[in-house]
C-alpha cells in the first residue's frame, strides 16, 4: 500500500543533513556543554554555533538573545508567564488572539487564575486579527501582546509588523509564536520589531524536543525552570547538545532553501486543489485566500464527518489531521475555525492537509483519488441515513 504523509504541520521527518550534524554529538562530542574541561568546551562550541545560526537566520542583534528550550510549548509558556510576571508592577493586562496555539491560550488562562486580565482578540472569516479591536483593547496596564505569526490550522499569516508597531507605540512588549512561520516566511526580528519569539525544530525537518525563545536584550523575564545556571542563568537544565546541533542546522537549511521550497509547495498545493475540485463538489478552503503559507491547507467537505474521513484515508495510507496535533484527542471542535465564524457542520467536516518538501505529483494524484472515493462513500452513507430518518 502506498503511504503519503500530509501532516507536516504536526511534525516533519529529520533531514539527512540535520541527522549528519547530530550524530557526532551522541558518541564523539558528548561532554556536558556547561563543563569547563575540553570535552565540555567542545560541546559548548556546538551549542554556540547553533545559537549563531539561529540568530543570523532571524537577524537577531546578538546571539545571546537566543535561549534554548525543550520546544515551542515551553518557549510560549515561558514568554507569556515569564514576561507577565516580570512586568506585573506595571500592570496585569495581556492581549492575545482567540486562535493562538493552546500553549499560549492555556498559559494565559493560568495567569487569569492569578488575577491577570486577558483580552482575546476576535478574528475575521479569513483568520486575521481585527486591528480595530486591538487598538480598542489596549489599556494603561497592558504589558504584553502575543499574536502568532502563522496559524497552525489554516495557515493565515498575521500582520505581525503592524501589530508590533502598535504595541511599541503604547510601550507594550510584543511576543509572537513563529513556530509555523519559520522556513515559510522571512523572519527579521529587528525589522518586524519583535521583542520575543518562539521557534521549534521539528516543524522544519529538525529533531523533536528542542526549540528556543528569542528574547531581545533589555526585556525582562522571570525564570520558569530553575536548578542551574545554564542559558546565562535564565533556564536551568543540561542542554540537549545533539538536538540543539540539529536545530541550528535545520534553521540554516530552512532559510537557505526557503525560496525553492515555497515555490514547490505552492505549485503542489495549487495542483492538489485544482485536481480535487475537478472531481468533488461542495468543498471549501478555510483561511485567507492569499495571505497564507503554502504548506497548510484546511478544507471542509460538506456532508462528511471529518473523523470518519480521517480513518478512511488512514486505511489507504494517507495521513492528514483534524486541526492541531496538540488537540487531536479533544472532543471539542476546533477553536480556530469556531473563532473564524464557521458553523458546526463546516467545522465537523474540515481536515488539515499539510504538505512537505518531499511531496510528489504521483503522491498528490494518489491522495486526490483516495480522498475523492472516501468523500463520495461518506456522502452516500449520509444520504441513506438521512433518507431513513424521514
């Protein structure tokens, strides 16, 4: 049976170049990067190189603005709670959007339990933050605005530079979750006026379990993980040198190949949509028409249950997802699509298809064929069921 992986927004494979970068760190350069002897210095040089690569890729002013974490979730939690606590003497009001990753939303909910106030900005039908509502929401005690750069379910690209400019006009710190943006759009933290930014390796053909928080020098943050002086005394814990080495290489490759990768992804995505629409009616694409990344495609199929569709596709070797992998076991409908104003039937019939750089036309032809048959089958069952209830 042919197998086609179309869940790259959840995670990607580790590329051969990245793996080659990591391998020596398991049994040759295996010292603790915080140790002072030669073994430790060798490992430290590896992490320093990765830090330099990431800083260069996002145009950070200095490499010491990169702090390694266990992934995007930790970095989001640290940014939201750490910055909020550090500036609590100024105020306890935070602004975010209704379609953030749960790493941001749940961190905000925890702060609400501590007495903070959080404004959840609405979005329009395309998934863009309402800028008028943003301006209306700003208060004298607002200390932090956090809006993701690229939505992980529909791929809509937010107007990050404009949002950051508004934040700074009012003396507010701006954070963005850029996990899905890295390697898909150009990230320049100085030009975009970003104060804090979350990144992760496993969305860009790097290893799982490693990410980072970019934190502009001068921005205060409360430590979340204590117990050591690592990461310039900001985050305790022995650094995962192999994963960090892979992360640095993955970022370097993502920036190096961004143009050719995005051209291919756009071509294959458009071919997929054209091919599918020739065979199926009553389908719709969710998210912004143009202002979106090329690799993420969220679609609704009328009169189809998305869980049943996912299972039928999986039986034919095709992997897609229902929303975010972090919430795939939740019975609740997608909070992103709900915030965008989709009705329950459209949400319940939507799936996320996320393409990888290794996708081929033959893969797409196979998926279109399998998807068409699955949707047709489910619609026929739905029609029979409705007829039986009359």
